[in-house]
C-alpha cells in the first residue's frame, strides 16, 4: 500500500508541476499546451519596374574622324531588389570596345526643373558613363553650380563594373548610388567617342532628342 501511495503522490506532484509550468509559459506567450503561435507574415516583394526602348538603325551623325559611329538600337532598364540593371545594345558592327562610350542620364526625382536640363526636357540628376575599354562605368552626379559657372556639369560619385556583351554592355548599380528611392525614373542615353584629349563627338541618342525621355515605371 505504501508503494502505491508513493506512486500516487509522485504523479500528483508531477501533474501539479506541469500545470504550473504550462501556466507560466502561457503568460510568456510561448506555451505549446493547446495554443498555437501566429506565424510571422512574409513581406510582399516590391514589384519589378521596367523600361524597354528602341532606336532606329542608321540614324547616327557622321564624322570623318570615326569611320564607324556607335549606333544605339536598344536599352532595357529593370529595377528589382534595390538595384537598377541597365543593358545597352548597339547595331552589329558599330560597337568598338576600345573607343565606344555610352552615357545614360537619369531624372531620379521626376522633376525636370532640377538637375542639368537636356534638349528633350530631362532634368538629369545622376548618370552612368560606360567605358568598356576600362571595364567599368562611372557614376556621376549633377553639379548645378559648377554647370552654371561653365565648369563641369557632373562630378564623379562612384563606379561599378560592367559586363561586355557581343554588341553592348550591362551595368548593375544600387538605387541609392543614383539618388533614387522608388526606382521610378526617366532616362536618356547617348553614344560618343573621345577624338582628342579635349574633345568628344556624340553620335546617337536613345530616345532621340525629339522624343520624350524613357520612363522606368
């Protein structure tokens, strides 16, 4: 009898202890005794933004110093996961990796009254200067006071590597590097060649200067 009483007392003590433990855990919000925790919500990813722009073949400006001018034909810009990916394509046979350069200018605040005013009304706040010969693109920022003083309109603000494609280039840069929070922006691209230490020639625009800037939205 004493053995049965001992077992009964032990079981009763264990039961009381379990109840106290579960009650304490329930107060802390972590008890699994019949309760279930609400799983954390998964944040909704931001939608991808995109712009895909084309330009006619053969609309470059001729210059005797550059026998084959770089002819822009397409630009694709995508914004995803806090980065801007920009792919520029040139007409086959017009992309010289040593001499071709391409600049992309961005209106990141969507306000044409700020930044450096372009022919098509774009107010350029930042830009990318693609230089395939060096395997990089320079990030530039508008310098309105300097431009007004007839000095450089843009100053260096960083750099990023580029991927060389068969007829073009690709760059990936953080939105923060070009002053954009939402990724929604307007842009225009142009191709050019440096023909002397102090001179360069612009050959093509995408979109053309007679058209509205491209929009990433």
